[in-house]
C-alpha cells in the first residue's frame, strides 16, 4: 500500500510541477517562520520515512535478533545462504534453491544499507521527539558517509529538506540559507527567498527573486509576483517601490484573469496609499469590466468618478 501511495504522490507532484511551473515552488512553501507541511513535513510537524526511496526504509523485522545476527555477520550469512541454496537446488527444488541463493547474494551486496537505514530511522525518531540536534547530527553523518560510496550517490539529496528544517529549528537560519543555496532541496528558489526574509533581509529576498525567476516564468504564472510585492508593501512598507516593482513587469497591460486579478488588487492598494486617483480609476475600470460582481471595486470606482 505504501509503495502505491508513493507512486501516486510522485505522479501527482509531477503533474503539479507541469501545470503550475514556477508557481509550484511557492505552492510548496508558505511565507512563515518555518516551511509548513506539503512536501517536507506532515501536517503535525513530524517527518516520515515514507518520503524515502524504498531501499532506505527501516522495517520492524530488522529488530529481530536473528536478522540482526545475519546483518552483523553478513559475509558468513550470505555465503551460508548461497551454499544452502545450491544444496536445495540439488536435493529438493530448483526454484526454492535459486530463491535462497539470490537472497544470499543480496546479503553480500546490500549489507551497507543496513546501518544507513538504522541511522536514518534513529534520525527520524529524534526529530519527531524534538531532539533536533541529535537528528541533525545523524542526518549529516549519514550524508557524509554515503558520499564516500558510489553505491549511495543516487541518494545524496534525499535528506536535504530535513537538514534545512533542523537548522531552522536550531535557530541557525544563516546556515540553513547557505545549505539551501549549495544543495538540491525541494522548491529551492522559494525556500531561499523566505530564508532571506527570516534573516530580515527583505531587499535581498526580492533581488534573489528577480535574479532567479525569468520573465517567461512570470508571464506564464503572474500570480507569483504578489509574494515579492507583498514584501515591498507589508515589510519594507514602501508603496512607491511596490508600484515600481509591479509596473516593471508591465502588469498594467496584462489581460485580466483570476490569477492576474490578485496582482491588480494589490496594485490598487498601493495607488490608494499614494492617492494616485488617475491610475486607480483606470485600474478599477479594467477590474470592473472583468469582474462586475466585485461590489467593493464597483463602489470605489463610483466614488472616484463622483469626486471628479
């Protein structure tokens, strides 16, 4: 069931990437002091090995004495299983014998996974019981260990999201930012953007946005402009800079739809703040034509016309 669930999630995530494009990154990450749920955490703030590739998951049967003994003495166990398989092939059943022999061969090749799986399991338990320092040290140790072996290169990025969380919970946001910039993480650009905000560097966040999201992406997903524009309006508290930022993307010439309407609403607030009635009237006329049932816009447009 869990494997099917993973396959479904992977497919759904790929569909979201395709349909949402650049907006997918901000869909994954919300503007808060920490990155909530969706990809990295469960809704209750815990992590689960269900995110991990199947070979890295730890199973309860591995706690049994016999299995631990087999893992500990993997060479002996592997050779014994291979010899036993050959004997069964000769005496009893070819199919059963081959199965036993293949199991022995797997022991010889897969022994390195056992300690890694156990360590990751310990790290997950530590994180979920709020022993964040221990979880962080375990995840970093695992990452440093498997970077030494070509066998594990394919998994070198799977713990990165959790490491970023650990650094955030340990109140080390600068390290979290440096790690995010230099490693592959989910929704990387959005996380870097919000880490700049957590570090109280709003202008750097906006600069990073402008340097990271190209014009084609923004033209296709214009609603993501609301996020950096809100930094100008709500954090920097500069309506003129907010207007300049939005107008630099030629928003006044956009064709209105449900996505761009949100951008226009924010722009209207900035024109109101600096009392630019001329541009406000033009904006409200366009918004009113697109959505005549927006009573607030209709009333404000009516008031502007009456005051002329």
